[in-house]
């Protein structure tokens, strides 16, 4: 599959891009600014865009899906091109849901302690040898990225937060990652 990331340099977005790349998927992306550590991590995987900016000409009908980051605006030229081409456009949490809809999803929410509790659950699962997918809001010791996706895990552990889904979807991310599979 070929995924294009609009705003690939975000702290969460670049981790998802790296997770997909590690899984063997084709990943491209753009951003108007990318800071450390995203810049170095994307470069190490060969995913750092050649130049900053938005390039609608990078989008074509052969892209399987676009992942839209919060840094992009609703009038982003790449987003407009993706819509014009009729490409499937996912927000970050929609994409996580799509990748794990047939798995048991554990979403940790609340006012305080989401990252800590998610990290604790991840460490327990890893220690007992249960393979799992995950998304957590900070780097966790013992894990290379903040996102891990696989084809064979039966469980997905997500830190669920209240931040908005995308520039074109004002729902809280938590609502998407925790929804029940159809």
C-alpha cells in the first residue's frame, strides 16, 4: 500500500509514518516545517521530504490513502488535490482505527496519567510476551517509536486523548480509536 502523509513532521504523524515504513508499506509525505527529533528520525528511515512545503503534484490516483495531520489547514493544497482525486483521506485516529478494527482495542483515557498508564500496560504486555499494536503520546523506554502496527497482533493499546481529530473533523480523537467495530 502507498500512504501519503500531509504534515508528516508532527510528533505523532512521523511515528505513524515510521511504523508503516517498518511494516513494509510505501510512505511519502510533505510538511512546511519539520523540527527535531522528527527531522532526524524521518531522515534515518529515508522518509524526510526533499524540501519543505506543500506539493499537490505529489498526489496521484495510485496513492491508496492520505493521512491528514492537525498541522495542515482545511485549505491545504495537497488536501484539496486529494479530495479532487477522490482519494481516501484519514485523520490520524481514523487511520489507527482502520488498521486495528479487527483487534481488541484498549483505550486509556482520563484527565491525568494517560501516558503513564498506557506505558505501564505496554510494558506488562511486552514482559508477558503478548504481541500488541500501540499508540502512546510520548517516547516510552524499551520502544523505538510512539506507534507500533503489525499484521498479526490481536490487541491494540491506545492512549486516548481529547484533542481534535483533524482540520476537517472536529471530533475528539478518543471517539474514533475507542469505537466498536461494525
